[in-house]
C-alpha cells in the first residue's frame, strides 16, 4: 500500500470510557504514562478511527500527524530482515 501512515494521539476526557487496555480496531494502539493514547493507522483509516474514538467517550485533546519519514524508512529496513 502506498498510503501514508498517520499517528493519531488523543487524551481521553473525564470518565471511565477509555480503559488502560483500550485498543482501536483499526490500528496499533499504545497508551503512554501520561494517559495519552497513540494509534498508528494508514491515512485512509483516519476518519474511521476518529469516529471510533469520539463514539467511545469524551476526548480532551486529539492530534493527527504524519508518521515521520525516518520511522517509515526504519520499518522498511526492518521488513527486509
């Protein structure tokens, strides 16, 4: 796939909606010590993931960024092994 990867980072709002173990159905989800979730998804899944997050519960903050090129290159090299 030639789709650009995106990183969606969000901080859940108040309430129990997002458990520590919450996972997006669309991509690899990690929770940081500060409580923020980070999901790496193909670009075409950004809307689906955003809707999934907002359906799950309140969100205090959300950002969507391109995956840094060096990360993409590192993944390509890792895939060759």
